[in-house]
């Protein structure tokens, strides 16, 4: 058994070596894949043998840095980066088409890209409400719709939504974010049901099917938390039973688990990775 799969210390650390072959021959498109949790998901997919397409919205410098580091660390994985605003339905359809054209197929879609624009309900502007819903919820819908068409043609696929523990608990100053992240549960379960129904109607026999699941990270060490004042972070940390923030790699390992062929009997589920925060 590879050490990084079993050892609780190394499980959170990025490794540059292949640690398994669960995703060999698969192509994964990870939105927001050039930094934070998304970049960890891309690395984790590559370590399991997948080819990877990483989406981003505008931070070209970070995308180039990611591409360069990734190519050095995982030379066996074919990798591409795709720029587009997932709030824009045309960008979503274009980037999915680009990935399929570039890699020949799309087996795994990870709807990871997300933003925050925090304000209390009374101070929330129409623009902040709409923008967060558009990116965090509608983007996942447009991308999933485009990917599902292709997956149905093949009869197999995996879609994973990166929601948030805030979608389950709500969060002060986060009404737009919590609503979008909770909306992903309805999207996940409906897509899971419809995809299963369609695959059964087609009579696909390979058993892989199309599954759709959501992962709900708790507070995770990425740039998204940089705007949170230290005092607030300390208070949040004190509420986490495991007493620390999560690492992006700890979210990523659940995603690659769900993406594997052998996870074919898991669909429409919500997987918490939050240090016990929602117990
Ligand atoms: N960090 C946490 O504590 C935490 C907790 C729970 C859930 N989550 C969720 O996990 C996901 C990843 O979070 P993170 O902390 O890794 O975020 P992050 O470090 O802020 O990275 C966000 C990524 O999303 C991309 N992105 C943002 N807006 C986009 C748009 N309109 N179209 C396309 N791509 C866009 C960014 O691209 P650019 O680089 O071009 O800007 C970047 O690659 C998010 O959905 C977040 O809500 C995070």
C-alpha cells in the first residue's frame, strides 16, 4: 500500500510520484484548478494516473505557474489550462468543448471554482447576491449540463461538486454563499437521479454508470481564507473538534476516491471534510 494513501501525516502532503492507478486513462476537468483546493485536486488526480484540464477565470500568472509546476511534477500526465468565467453559460460550454477536443474525452468533472462576497443580509447588494449565485451555483449547472451530454454518449462519467459546510450550517455574513452552496445539494441529487435514469434507459452494461456527488469542505488553508482576520480564524478554529484548519490535499483525496471507477455505487451523496465541525 503506498505510504501516502495510509499514513496520516503524509496524506496531507503533495507528492510528485504516482501513488495509484485508479484513474489511469481518465480525463478530469477541474474548474478553479490552478490554485487552492482545485490545484490539490488536479495533483491528486494526476497521482492516480489521470490527464488533467484545469480551469481558471483571470489570474493568468497563477495559471502559468501552475502549468509549469504541474508539468515538472507529473510529466506523465497530459495537462491543459482553460480560461473562462463559469458565470457565463457560453464560457462553460466552450471550455467543456475545448477539453474534449484537446484530450479526446471527459470522464470526470469537478465543479470546484467558487467565490465569496460576504455581507450581512441587510447590507447585501443585488450585485453581490447575483454574482455569487451565478458563479457558485449556476456555473456548476452549465458545466454539468455540457459534461452530462458527453458522458451520456459514452455511458459513464463522474461529476463532483465542491460545496461547503456553510451550505449545511449557514454562516453569518454569507447568505449568498450559503444559498449557492446549499443549492448545489439539490443540483447534485437531481443530476444523480436523472443521470442514473438515462444510463438505465440506455441499457449500458459496463457498470461504471454516471455518478454525481458533493463534497463539503470545512475551513481549509487557501487564499480564500486570507481575507478572514486572524481573530475570527482563531475563533473558528476553536469550534473545530480536530482543532485545526483542513489542508487542500485532505479535500482532494475524497474527490479522487469518488472519481474512481470502483466508486460506481456512490451517487447523490454529500461528503463532509471538515474536522468534525458539523457534528
Ligand atoms: N477554502 C475554504 O475554506 C473553503 C471551504 C469550503 C468550501 N470551499 C470551496 O472550495 C472551492 C475552492 O476554494 P479555494 O479556497 O481553493 O478557492 P481559491 O483559492 O480562492 O481559488 C478559486 C479558484 O476558482 C477560480 N475562479 C473564481 N471565480 C471564477 C469564475 N467566475 N470562473 C472560473 N473560475 C473562477 C479562480 O481562478 P483565478 O485564479 O483565475 O482567479 C481560482 O482558480 C470553492 O468552491 C470554495 O467555495 C473552500
